[in-house]
C-alpha cells in the first residue's frame, strides 16, 4: 500500500483490550481512547488500529457484542470527516468480519502489510503467530480462522456465545497481569527475531507491531527498527510516523 503524507501524520495503536478486566475500568479506558482520537484528529493523515482492540469480538449475522459505543461513535465521526482508518485483527478479535467495513468504511486486515511512502517502507501488523515458538497457538489460530469453526460458533445463541467469550477473557493474559510486561532481553523477543529474519531478504525501514504488550524500540539492522506499540491497560502508548521517523509516545502520562 502506497501512502502520501503531505505533511500529516500516520498514527498506530493496538491492544486496547476493551471489555476487561471489568466494565468500569474498560469504560474509563474507552473514554481515554476517545480523547486520544480527538487529540490526533487535527493532523492525522490516517489511523491504524493494530489488533486486540476488543478483548473479544464475534459478529453474528444480526448481532455484535454489546458496548463500546463511544469508540464506534468516534470512529464514525472521524471517518465522516474524511480520515482513513484501518483495522487489523488480533488474537482476541480475529472474528471481525464485515460490520466495521459496511457500517464505518473501515477495511479489515488479517495479515501484515507493507506501507510505502516517498521515504520509507513500513511493515505493520498485529504480530500474533509470527516468529519462532508458540506452536500450539499457531495451530489453534488456523482452527479459529477456519470457516468451520466460525460457522460452529455462530450456531451458539449470542447470549451464551458472548457469555462464554467473556469467561475466556477474564482468564486472558492482559486480564491477569497485575503489572506491565517486562523486557527479557533481545534474544527472547520473538517479534524482533521475526523482523530480523524478514530483513535478511527484504529491507524495511520500520517494523510496527502490537501483541507483545510492551512498548519497544529496538534495532533490527543498520537502517531498520522494530517498534512495538505496547498496550492501553498500563501504558496508553502509540506510535506516530511523520514521513521522517517513527516515534513512540504516551497519551495522558
């Protein structure tokens, strides 16, 4: 995908995990995210929401999960103002289908893509299932992404299906982390390993991913960096590309 900035900024954020660990804290986080979207609208060329925006999401044919209306309303407002917005599915909201595209004009991506500007190439995606290890999840991801699995879950009444999903969410990593993730050294960063492997064959100036839940800015090669967007339960971090550089920032502290 080729982009022309014309002096504006591209914004990236991921891992809002709306819905956990409880309704009140999720609502406060949602309001903070809405304030952030309002804050960046004055100079946003486009906004990329990079997965796990919701801690669970499944679109039935005529029903979607209850709540998150403030975020949806703000996204609709920005789209009506002409600001392009793009969604990537994560491991928690991989069952997004056509609701956001049909209702809001927001495209959905399921795999990493490459943005090309006049100055740089940026590979961007959520990050789940990439790099070495995590073989069990990679197998499960193929099953969850299968038409059969989606058809099977759709047969469950929404009251029960979404209830089961909320039970899973309460046991998720982000719900049960009492403090933020810790950096364990470059040799243990699977997404960094993935970026370095890709870089051997094809140069990208920046690799931007979520999923890791830790804000990171690490060297991939001599002229290449890996940025992880962190998450919004503990950090409220995001990245901005201004045509010259990618910078990690924190909203409201």
